[in-house]
């Protein structure tokens, strides 16, 4: 009985090319992160300038709006309690 020998093709990875690609990808990532950091710093600076130019600080505006919402909620709840939805007037 004869043994059949098959030629097995071997794949060779060009490790130098792979390492160069990984290095360039890392460099590109580092540059992108640096660009994002600079853009974030610019936006933060503009936001700080805008807040400092406001006559009423944003925290005070938020407090006022919260107080209005709280009062409206209390008024709605009070009306709902004094005029229940299942009364005879609402069944018609």
C-alpha cells in the first residue's frame, strides 16, 4: 500500500508589515485623541464664557423652573382630588 503525501500549503504572515500597520493605527489613535481633547477644551472655554456673561446664573434659572413645575404639579393634584374623574358629571 502506497502512502499518499499531500503538499500542504503554508501561509506566511508578513510580521513586519503587520507591526507597521499596528504602529500606524496606534499613532492615528493617539492623534485622534489629542484632537478630541483640544476640541473639548475649546468648547469648555466657550461654555464658561457664556455662563459668565449671563445675568442670571443657570443654577438660579433651574431653581425657578423647578419651583414652577412643583407648583403646577401641586395645583394639578389638588384639582384632581377635588374633582375625581369617576364622578357623575364625567360619565355622560
